[in-house]
C-alpha cells in the first residue's frame, strides 16, 4: 500500500470517527428537539442535508465538512455504512414522536 493510500485511509477513518460522535447542535434536529445532544449526524434525513446544499451551503468549519460527507454518502446510496454506528448507539433514533393516543385504525 502506498503512502497516499495510507493517508487517505487515515483521513476516512478520522472522518467516520468524527461522524460517529457528532450530533446536530442546532435547528430542527438539534438538542432542543432531540435532547440531550441532538440527532447523530448519520441519522439526519437526506432531504435535510440537501436543503443545506441548496440554500447556500453547509455551515463553516468541521461540522460543515462532516455534514457534506454524510450528505454525499447518503446520495451515493452508502447509508448502510452507518448501520454499525447505529447498532453501537442502540439503533436508529426516531424522527417523529410516537402517537400517544394509541394506534389509529382507518377503515
């Protein structure tokens, strides 16, 4: 393996490690709506990430870089890469609050 390949592998590993531990710090999927830390980046809906891409870009800094990576992976059909991260965290976080009135049956 060449030095360039090793560096690329190290960069990808570092990005995935950061994605695994970073939660959305603001907005619709932030701590206010998903306490205590917000939704993990890898569980953000692709439509939400696409909104950032369309509306003038992702946030500046490392958060923006990680959101861009997650968006691209989801668009490319690589969401299953995050399955191991979800498993370690106890499963996918639900995006909607459960219906507290019980099941609704429509006939």
